[in-house]
C-alpha cells in the first residue's frame, strides 16, 4: 500500500501495476499521479486552491462556495479507495 503526507512538496508518483495507492496529501504543492493502463479504483480528489486535470474522462466539480475543486468517481472496474488532497496546488491524473 502506498501512502504519503507532506507539508511543502510537490508529489510525483508513478504507480506500479498491481500496487495499491491509498492516500496522497500535501498542503503546499501539486500532486501528479500516473497509473498503468487499465487501472481501476474508487477515486476521491480535492484541492482548495488549484485545478484538477485528468487523462481519464472524469467529472470535476467546483465546490459550492470558494475556489475549491473536487472529484468523487469510480475508474474502470473500481477497486481500492484512493484519496488525493492538496490545499495550495493542482492535482493531475495521468495514464501511462
């Protein structure tokens, strides 16, 4: 299981096939995660001051009040719960 928390770092992670990603959190930094082709997960993504960009066709929502963005969805056949969070930074979801 892969899990990490940082305060002032950008996080770039390439998830190996078969690995389980649990939680990635940072306060001041971007999060970029690259998944193998055919990956499946239940995804929860949020940023307060940033954007959410994705190579997957996913429905990003603007939070009702304030500048935040969030995303709650299932990718592929589903699977493990994956939580990605940042306060001041963007989140990018990439396919390999």
